C-alpha cells in the first residue's frame, strides 16, 4: 500500500484563485481517494479536477464544480467488454499505470492548503 498526499495552495483574487500539483509514477489500484477542503474555501465557486495522464491517454478520476464537499471514496470506472463496449451497470477499480496525477483547483480564494488530496493505492 502507498499513500500520497497533495496539498494544493491557491493564489490570486477571491473567487478566481487557482493552484495545482502533480505526482508521477503511481502504480496499482486506486483504493481510496480523500478530498479535504480548507474551511475558508468558497463553496459557491471552487472547482476541483483530478486527472491521470500517460503516454497516449488521459482520464478524469474526479471532478466537482462550485462545491467544497469533503469526500472519502473508492473511485471506479465504467466497465467494458473485450470489444470496448460499455457493460451497463458494471464498474471496476481504477488501475494507475505510472503516469502523472494532476490536481487542479480553480475559482477559489487564495489559501494555503486550499485542498488536500490523499491517494491510497495497492499493488
């Protein structure tokens, strides 16, 4: 098990401050994702996006707009068959392939540790 923590500090004007952070090389199953917002982050405007990129691809792991809701979840993706067709109602764990995880905050206030994102992986 590996635990990685990204603390995102935002800079800029109230309601339009931004910040981002990255971590590279994570491999394994993303077993848990924890998002903890600063108590002063504005709920009406703050946006959060967590994206994984790798050679030739990318996917959004989590996104939330205009909200600062703390979450503790097990993220999953829609399952597909061998031909790439979606399997209705089926989901699977997210397998990280060693690329880069980018956490981006937009439309917030200037805050140290505006959001803290914890990623827990298992191999």
